[in-house]
């Protein structure tokens, strides 16, 4: 029997082309009882290999190919001897090996040794005792060992060996930065000696130390290399490896290896040096097959930064590195049967598997006299008093019972340490005033709630604890903590590192795999396509969620002008498909951390992450979970950062304290806003789909928000539960339960299952499942769904329902609910946690718009809308957004006081009254005109027509005559505004909060330069652009130009000027003045240049900042758009009327659940209108709909329940502006 | 002192139309690039109206059925450019060869000959149209103003003296950029990119300033402009005002070395043809010698009578199949100054080679010999060959011998009516062999020997071998032989191991091989009787394959075998071509 003991998977990153599962699968097919996976310098693929092999009944041996440099420091006797030998060699031959290799002309294959594979002991070329063999790799003829680095295959025979291997790899990896070249981190003989216990060593293939030594110094040198390995690992742990890939030179090496093995009394071991599972793989729909060797060749090119045409002999010579059957291997080694027999013998020695990982979660240090459980109990009781102290007696009692039940289970499962560690992190965050909130299923736990980990009362909301933790599942619980993204989260992460040491905690990895664009780009590079073609090809790989059957890649290629019939293009296409899902490199998971009792590096190798101070394990979070390693997710949530920023901004600018834990729960203004779907910028409820649901659902209390968060999910949508729920809520459909017994579970969602907990409870009630069984059901239908598992569960479910007397029809209904829902539904606890954030964001936006908007802009990118849309939305709500100004802007957006003439209403309040309308307050701060129907465009006070050019001296300009020619385009509106301003001189001044855009919005401006501006400005205001350029030498010319283009330099000088004046001045300021004039600052003066037109300003704004605080581009075209309704007009038009709408496209969506329908969001100066594009119309106008920035859409208005959308039947391009407006596409 | 500028818009398209006048009224796109990345290189106005733009792929362009597609032809462009120069030189002796699509003439004094400048401009346009090109013609007081007007205004433009700024005022500033670039970049090649970059930066700055036409640029204050854009900005402003005062960089009249003879009776044999060629060669060499020149390229063109089917050795030149290395070898001459970036990849349709006069500009492609053949009229066809020499020569006997060898290898195949012969003039070789260098054959003799060899074995089979980096066996190619400079003797490292030499059979011997239990047991090579017999020992198989991404992917299986026959035992290498299944004996081991 032959067992493959040397194979690499695609987790060797560009050195193998099959997934571990594929290797295990082939192994099982070939009836091979075991197999070893040795990825390069890591055990990256080991968990997947182990789990796949376990399922297939194959023993998975674990090892790694270690980069080894015997020439590095050594202190053992045998090594010393080798050193002497090397000195001797150097004396004999003064050139270095490298020099030798480069100066020697390459030999022909015929000049090198040749051996026999085919049953012959005769060799054409005899291996001479001192002859040197030019080592050539399987991928070519070139010497593979660089700087004396070889690859040493090591196999873990025991748990201790595995731990040694992990520590050895960790030591190597931590030697250099992430992605350090192998030579830099190579293991030394000392390293190997230190961690050699239990490890079995093979002499390696053409990359191995034996081959390297043979190449350097012939058979004697080879023997010494093997002796060194014997010295390190012990004679019984060294096997002389033989591979046969039908190469002559490999056979010559084999003969030398056999001779060395005989002379040293070492066993021979046959392997095939596997790099892929099978000779070919089917790709795409299976109609194409591509050789695995081809994929490996492509990877080789990528590793060496070559194209296929220039890679030459780096590529494989043939395709023999697949998993060969025992029979095939026996035939290959018919002359050396002992090499085959040794595989079985060695396999039997390798006792270690990943079942025996030895992971232990760290014990939390508790005071003397306590144990972890008693300590946890105390902390829980303290929390209980705080959380439920003022609750009703009934709730308190229920909560107490629940907590007792949970604590009992926690004790039984020995999880107290885990809860204490999470509690410890949360406590740290609270002490440091870092917002933190547990999410996910942890919110189902009353213990978590009591410990302050979560913010939702699971007892009060009657949440199902089993969704979080159950005895049957045999899994660790999963607690995810949401933290403000950015520095605060980093502080929490660093706290964990500090507390558990660098070797005790690490981030989980995130394996970056080949997906559409990455595959398209890299395959094109390898085939030698030029940059333009690469851009075009990778652009083809859209991320439309929906794929209609005709939307094949062939068709997309054809549309983009590429002919798939051309062989090279066809090969490109096949390669793109073949590499899908193969790992490319290791990244870092956004927040998953694993912690270990003792040394984590003996459980899994650790590596440095690209971020300084971070360490990452070699497994991703799924692998960690699969192997029973507990992780804590410290997730960065943009909205948490927004909320936290608001907590600082509000006291400072509003003089009020806000406590997120004690927000008024039933604020009518908030619900009013939600019911109008005026939710741009709010957490989870801002998307187009959410907005179209809100006016129908009309949330009136917190639980409605929980439902709202959960209902717009693929699960409820695919399960067709949205409409029944809304209809029942609106009283248009009677309540109905699949079975009367389910009424208690489904009553609060009106008979429609919306949450995962309901699904679990349905199974428990209807089919008599235990909590654990129900959770098993959810997982069976979850992300990792398997047909067989689902069938088994379904049978069990039906049997249970049958027992409980549920009719077949009801059974069908229940099963349909479960199967369609389980995949994408939210747990109720998770929805509740998110609903808290949604409510908080709605509350802050409603009451503290300036602070909320500033915080939202400072934490972009996040959410559904671009900053441009957020700014326009805030302006429509009456908030003044001031432009970037080097004399006033900080790096971040700030809240500024804005003096205005006597206003009767606070701006936020006035905004509330005009929500969802296009109205904005006038320059006087008077109540905003709500009359959109008059058809006139009323400019926002933040729009430039009222403020003079570029809004930079906002206060002065608000009361000064309009002088800026750039604003002349505003016509009559400007005139009336000026009139108003003159009138306002007699009014009293008040202040309002406004938002000043920060310098972070200047594209291309480095933070370092921006901060230098702020620093210098605080010492002395700039007097001219020349002065600015002199005092902030960090500023580069292109940065100055951008600042000038967006009007950020307009207020530097005291004279009235415009952006072109600044541009004119910048051009001189950026030129070196020469030594004579160096100390003399130039004064700014007006330029001979014309002011920018509105269009030019728009283009400059969007190009320089991605947004404009001026008028919306559509406002400039409104006069010409006769018969086109504005977004705000639609609500007054009856359902079914034909309408025309127009605007800039801010979002294009083609959800997978919408059967090919496309949803467009068009923004104009009054708001956002939605359009629905049928699949047919989309096909007819594909390019138009994808490429155009502005569209005019004609169709039928759907005005149902105050939800407005236009079902399009005609689409026209619209020339409005050439400004590049970002669109959020293809969700 | 008036100057006229002739500018041909969409020049690559015009060059194609000139060769195929029937395309004049059609939407036409010119393609360039290597498959599968063929893209639209240039289009005419009608094609633009159909939505075809440069940069589109061929497939996209094909979507518009009204647009005719033609491959780009440097040859046609060179010819069109030569015609442009000819047209200009027929009016004035002082002509500047500004760019492929632009020439400028000095009209000083021509009024007496041809009348008013407006009339001259009209005549120029007519003359260029007669040459098959549609051009804009502009007349102004200085060359730059004339050029900018020609590039910016369609048809004929005459700018009265002193009205330059006014007339040029409406032109976009980027019209100035071409000329600005050429002047800024000067002759220093390494600076060209930097200067181009600088020009683009200035253009970007002007765009930011809102300065988009010449009038606005002309109105900017000079000192302030100079403070901001330096001298480059001032020069650009002068161009915008039409006040630059540069002198014309008049090109020398083309060195046209072409001889022809029209025969009273068709010549059918090579010998009398050689006699004629000898006469022509002597004339050519005499003319070259008189101007102290030599030649490195001879072009022969024959008009054949009633051309029958061309025999099989005509080199087929497929559309898009001409690779870059040929283009790199292409030499520029004084009369065809194509910018490097205008060359790109060339596609030469069969029809385009010889349907215009065999002129000095008819750049044929760059193999040592190239041939073209195509019927031109009902009764005759053309035969053309180009002879490229590795170094300048001036020996009519050598030339004659080379031409004879070429004609023997590629006979015209029909009686010859007319003979044209042209020589590419170049400076003669001025090198002297080193005193201590080993003797080597005279270059002329060496060239003759190589030509003879190539005539016998084929031109791809003679030269210096160059090893290629590939697993493919026989991994070398032959480059044109050129004696290398003597190298230091390289110290070969001692290789104490046993080395075995393999002597290759070229070509490999086809063989039939009997297999048993997966190994060869008997072999029979048809051609060499000694390679036949029982195999007493074998080693293998050795598998190799590669270049799977190309159409000529290969795979083979090799064996080393000992063959026992009556003559004794010998060690051979066999291989089986995996795609054909055919066995070959590749060589024998020493």
C-alpha cells in the first residue's frame, strides 16, 4: 500500500493548485487510507484538509515544508564539521556557488546525469563520487535553491511534534515582516534542533536539502547534508525521499539518494511531491477542462512576476505532480518496493491528527478563594441587580430563573472563563469610554445582558437562549462585540494583546481567494495582456448579484469586444474560471481574535500582520471554529464610531449630554421620521429597500424597528414573508398560523416567521426538537448547507410533526418557512441589537443633525450613500454645510456656529417639519418654504447663490452684496436672495450649528499636509497663498492646485476673488522663487482669468472632493426639463399616472431576490426618486443604464402606501454635467 | 514671407483610401495590433458618425456593419507621406517635412510663378487631391501659424499678414500642443518624454485656468505668464498669437536612387534579365558613388506579362501577422520620417504592396528578402523583392550575384515587361578592422556565402544559433549571422562527472516502434537501415510538454534505448510526439 506523504495544496499560496478538500477527495477515491499535507512554511490548509479527510475516512497527516538554510548560524558538532567542509570547499574552489552557477554555461539535458525509470538498473551516466549535479526544479532546469535555502519536508508524528512545528514556523515568520522573502526567515539548523522533537524529516525533492547539497558538492556533500539531518532529527526520523516525475535528471538524483541511504542505513521513501489533486479539473459548467498543471504554471508566473511567454523553464516540464494511485506508484517504483512499503510504515508512526490539537481557552485570573464560576456568578448577580433592579417582579423572577439556567449550563460546559474574558474586554472598553455592544446570538443570553456584554434584554423580549448556547451542539459560543471602527477598536485589540501576550492572542486570518476581478486581472497579466485590456477585462466582471441565465461570461466578453473564439482569449476565460476560489494570499480578518491558555503558537503558527503590532494566526475564523478554538470578534462598526463622535460633539455644540443607554424610547419625532422613510444615514434602515418598506410598516415602537431591521433580508424576501406580514399589519389580511400550537411563537410577528429563533421554536413545538436539535436544524440549512444533512433533518422534522398530529399541508408550510428562511434570516437578538443602533442613529439625526452629519461624514465610507448624497440630504433638512476652507477647516468635519438673522425655529426643528420634502430654509433662516409644487427651485442657504463665490467667508458673504460672477447663473433666485439679505440687516442675529467640511475630503491631500495647515494656521493666519506655501512646506503643488480648484483658498486673501484667482496665484507660489526673492512673500492679487462657470465649479467640486455644497447639478438644468417631475413632486401625483423623472444616478441595484429587476435611485435637487427597470428594458438599454450618470426615465408612477417608485418603460440619457458623481452600484 | 501648410486629417485612414479610392465615400476604420488585441487605430468622420472610435476592439467595430475595416499599413502611410512631400516640392524647393501628416512650404517668391497666395493654396489642395489625399491647406506669414491654421480649420485658409492672432483666436489651445511638443522636445531623445509631460502639464494648467482657446491665451499678461509657466508658457503664447518667428527646417530633396527599364520584348530567361540588372546596378552604384553613398537595401520590381499562378514559394503575409521584430528592423529614410509611436504594429494586406509606384518610399518589409506579387491589370502583374544588406555596400557585382541568387530561389514565374531597381542610400561603412583581430571574410563575401547557404537550406535555416529559454527540445532559433567581437576566453569549470554527448539527427528519423509492456522493444527507422533492430535495454519514459497556452502546444515522451543489430549495439534517444503519436529517433549518444 502506498500513502502519499508529500503534497502541497493551494494553501501553499501559488505553489499548489488544488484545495485541501480536493486532495482529500482524490485520496479517498483512490482508496488511499491516509495522506500528508505539507504546505509551504505553514499549516494553512491543515484544518480544511483534516475535516475533509475525516469525513471521507482518510487519516490526515500534518506537516509542512520548511524553508531551511543550513549555512546560517549553527553550533552543533556536526554542523561545525559541515562548516569545516565548506571552508575546505571554498579553498578548493574560490568562486561562490552563486558565481559558479552564473558563470557556468547551462548544460544540455543530455550532458547531465540520466537514470532509468523503466525497470533497469543501467544508467547512461554514472553518478561519480564527487560530481556535482546541477539541480533543476520540476518547474524548470534552473537551480531552485537560492542562497542555500532548501525546503525541508517535516511531518508531525505526535502532538508534541505538531506543537514544535507550529513554534518553529512562528519563530521563522516572526523574524521578518509580512511577506518577507523565504531566505530572510529561513529556519537555521539551531532552530530545527530546538524544535526537532517528534518531527519526522524527509530529505525532500528537487527543492530539498539533499538536492541542494548534491548540486553544490556532489554525492559527498549530499551525504553530509543527510548526516546533518540525522544529527538534528535522529536516525530513526530521517527518510530519504524519492520522486519520479519522468525526468532524467531527477532519476540521477534518485540514484545518488539511494546510494546515500544505503551507506547511512536510512530508509527510502517514495512520494510524488504532489502539487495538485488530479491531472485536469473541470471548470465553469463542466464543459471545459483545464489541466491543473496549467494553473500551477500560471501561479509560477505570478510568483516570479513573469508572463507565460517569458517564464521559460520556470514552468513545469510536465504534468506529473498529481495524486497517483497506489498501483501507479507501485509500478513507478517497482525496482524499489521498499520505498513504497516505507510510506505505510511511516504513516503508521504518524499518530498526530488535528483531533488532538490540545487547545485550551485561557483561564481568567480570579481573586484567591474564588474560582472562575463563582467569580462569574458574582459578576452576573451584580449585573442582574443593575439591569433588572427596577424591573417588574415578574420580569425579575423570570430573569433570575433564566440566569440560573444559563449559569448552570455554562458551568457544565466549563465556559465560565470565556464569559469572564469577554466581560473583561467589555469592562475595559467601558472604563476607557469606548462604546461597545455585543451583537449576534449572544444577545439571547441573560448572562451576557447582565454582564453588560449586550444591550438587549433577552428575557423581556422573550429571546431563545438555545440559539446562543446549547449542550447538544458541542460548539463554543460565539460572542461578537461591536466597537467604533478606527482607533477605538484598535485600542481594544491592543488591550487583548497586552493582556494575553503576543503569543497568547492573535487575529484570525482572512484567506483572500481568487474572485472575479482579481482572477481576471492576474490571468490577463500572465497571458501578457496590456494594461488597457486588463482594465477592460476586469471591468467585465461585474458584481451584479442577480445573474440572468443569458448573462453569460461569453456574452459579456462579446459585448466588451473580445472574441472568445480566439484560442488565447478562450484560454484566458478558462483560467479565470479554473482559479476561482483558490487562495491567493493570507489577509487579516477584520476583527476575529483567538486567545489561548498558554502559548497560542503551539496550537497554530502565528505570523506578523501587515499592520504594525498585529499578529495573525494561519487559519481563518471558520477553520478556528471548526477546530474548536474560541474566538471573540471585535468588529469595527462605522455607526458605533458615528455615535461615539456624536457623544463628544453634542455636549460641545449643543450644551446637552446624551446617554445612549437612556434615550427616550418612544420619541414621536423619531417614529414620524421613520414612517416617512426619511432615513438617509441611519443605521440599517437607509437602503432603498428599507425605505420602500418603512412607510408601509410604519414603525411605532422599538419592536417595530427590530422587525424592520430583520424583514428586509433575503430570507424573509425569498420566503415570501414580507408582504403577508405587512398586509396583516395593515389589517388587509387575516392572521393565520400554520398550526395553532405555533401561535405563541408567531403571535408577535403576526403568524409570519421573521427571526431565526422563531424557526427554532417552531421546530421545537411542532416536531418536538430539543433546543440543540433545533439549532442543528438551523445550521443544516445555514451557510454550510449540505443536501444530505438537510434531507436527514427534514425527515426528522416531518416525523416529529407527524407525531404531533400536524397535517401534511401545515407540515409543508412549516418546512417551506424553515428551508427558505434559515439561510439569510437574522436572529431576533441580533436584529434587536441592530435596532438599538438604528434607533439611536435616528434619534441623533432627528435632534442633533449637525453633530450627526459631521460624525457621519467623518466616518465615511460606510452605509449605503455617498458623502455627496448625505450632504444634499442634510441640506434639504436645513443644515448649512460649509465648504472646505484652509483658514477654517480641520482635518475632520467640524460643527461650527453660524450666525443667522432672527430665526423662529431651530434649524433641526424646522427641518423636521419639512422632512421628505424638498424645502430648505431661506438665507434668513425663516421657516422653510414647503411649496415644492410651485416649480421654482429654492436654493438652500448653503448654496453658493446666496453666499457668494464658494461659500468661504460664509458670514461676511451672507450679508454682503452678491459680487461673484460665478453665481450669476442663479439668475432671479440670486436677485431675490439679495433682496432678502438687505431686508435682514435689521434683524437680530442668532446662531445655529452648521457643518464645516474637513480637509479629509480633499482628494489627494495627505493627512500630514492637512494637519500642518491646521497647525500653522493656529499660530498665525495665512496672509496670502504665497504665505501658505512658505509656511506649510509639506504642501505639494498638486495639493495646492486641488485646494484652489475647490475654492478652499478663496478666503486666504482679503480681496474678493474666485477660484481661478487662487489657481493663478498657486501657479506662482508653487514655483521656486530663487535665493534672492526667497524671503519676500508675494501679495495676492486678482488674476486676468475668468471665473469658473457653474459647470466648471461642479466638475471641480466633484473631482476635488466627491461632492458639492453648492446647488445640485439638476438644479441648473431644471428650467429646460419641462414635463419632468421633481422627486418631491411625485408624492402629489396619483398612482398609475405616467410621469417623467430625471436625476443623477446614485445607486444601481440588481438584487438576487428580484428576478432580474434593476432598481435605480435618481437624485435631484429636491430628493431621491426610485425607478424600477424591468429585465427586458434593462437588456435593451444595458449600456445606458450602466454608464450614464444622469438619466431621464419615463414610466408609470406607483404610489402605494406612500411608497413612490416609477416603473420605467423608457430610458433616455441626459446631458446635465460632466461632473463625476459617484454611484453606489451593484449591491 | 508667406508659408503654406498642408495637413492631412485622419492620415492613416487617408493612406488607406489613397490605395483604395472606392472607400472614399465609406465609413472606414483602420485597425492595428496583434490578435486577439486588435483595436481601432484611426477612423474617418463617417465612421465616427457610426459610433466607431479609436481604441475600440475589432469586435466592437465589426458590430457596425456600415464601417469598412482595414488593417493599418505603414507602407501605405509612407507612400502617402512621400506623395505629400512630392506634391509640396512640386511647388516650392523649400519644404519642411514636419510630420507624417503635415508639411510646410515656403511660398516666398512663388507669387510671380503661380499668382496670389490664395490661388497657390487652392492649387496645392488640388494637387494633393490629385495625389489621392484630402488635405487642409493654410497660408500664413509664419510656419507655425500656417500649421495651426491647417490643423484647426478645414479646407483652405488664408490668413492675411497681421491678422494671425485674430484668426487663430478661436482655435483650441491643444492645437498648439503638437508643434509645441516637437519644438520643446528637440532632438534629445531621452528628454522627449519629459518634455511631452511638461507640455501636457502646461495644457492641464491652462485648462484649469479656463484658458481653452488661443485668444484667451494670447490675452494673458506676458510677465505674469512667464512667472507661472516660464519660457515654455511664453512660447506657447506666441504661437497662440501667431507671432513665432522660427525659420523653416527645410528638408533636403529626397535622395532618390531608382532606375528602370521598359523592354521591347518580354524577357523570359534569367540570364538576359541578369544582363539588364547589371546595367541598372552599375548606374545606381555610379550615382551613389558620386554622392559618396552606399546602399544597404536594394528593391527590385518587375512587371510580369500575363501572370500565371504564382508558384508555391511566395511568402504569405497574413493580415496582422507581421510581428514587431520586423518593424523594429525597419529603417527610416530621409523621405519618410515616421514617428516611432506612429509605427505601431503594421498590417499589410496583399493588395496593398504594389499598387502604387515603386518609389523610394515603398518600404517593403524587413526580412532579408521580401516578395510581393499581385495582378495589377488584366494583362500584367507585379513582382517585387527587397534585398536587405547587413551593412552598406557599393559593389555592383556582389549586388548582381545576390539578386541572381534571389531570383533563382524565387523566380518571377512569368515573362518580364519592365524592370525597376531602387537603392536605399546610406553612408558607406567607415570602420577598419582591428589589427589584432583574427581574419574574417570580407563582409561582401560573407554576405554572398550566407545568401548562397540560405538559398540552399532556406533562409530560416542559416545563421547563428540562439538558445531559447523553454523546455521545448531544439530550443533555439537562428539569427542572421554576424561575426561577433572576440570574447575573453571563458574558463569552463571542471566537471569531473561523466558527460555524454547526444548527436542529433536533423531532421529526426521517423521510425516505427513496437511496444511491449509499456516499453519499446523493437524499432525500425525507414531512412537509416542501421537504426533498426531489437531493443535490448530501455530507460524512460521521460515526459515533457509545454506552451499549452499557444496553438502550437507540444508534448512528447522520450526513451533512451540500446539497439542491438548486426552492426553492434548503439544507444539512441527516441521520442513520440504526443499529438500525432508518431515515433522518431532523435539522436544517438556517443
